[in-house]
C-alpha cells in the first residue's frame, strides 16, 4: 500500500508543475477527498472472476474533472489488475460539483478509491 502514497505525492507535484507552467491546467486536489464533491456516484460491478476466486482489494483511480464537474479522463494509479477495468468504467460516470477557486471554476485532478470486499 506504500505505492498509493508515493503515487499521490508524485501526482500532486505533477499538478503543481503543470499549473505553474499553464495556469489553466487542472489543479490537483489533495489533503481532502474528491469523493466528497461527488453529486453522482456509480459503484463498480464485482468482476465475476474476482468473485469466484473470492478476491478483494482496493483500486485508486485518478480522474481529471472539467470546470462543469464532468470526468474527462480516468486511469488506474494502483491496485489489483482484476478490478481495474470495472473501477475505471465506474469512475468515468461520476459527476462532481464544480470546484471554485477565487470565484472561478477550475479543472481539477483527484483520486477515487474503490474498495472491493467479499
């Protein structure tokens, strides 16, 4: 699980550098969960192969969210591969309240954690 924290720190730094180079680039949300801003959530389906093998795990998906709160990109940062596709597909359907900084809606990057438990 140490990879989750390392991935988060690297992603945060990437976002800071991108924003310094291009102020219109997405801002990385950290020190709070992006999940709290969700206005529509879809939980991923449990993959049949994982269910029959009685597997569990956590997948962290990075999402890019536009100024209107729509997910425009999603990718797995870490977690078991067997849960990846279901997690990415679910994350792409989430919708968020717009993030406003200094009175202006901004693009953001954040993470969503999906826990798969039997």
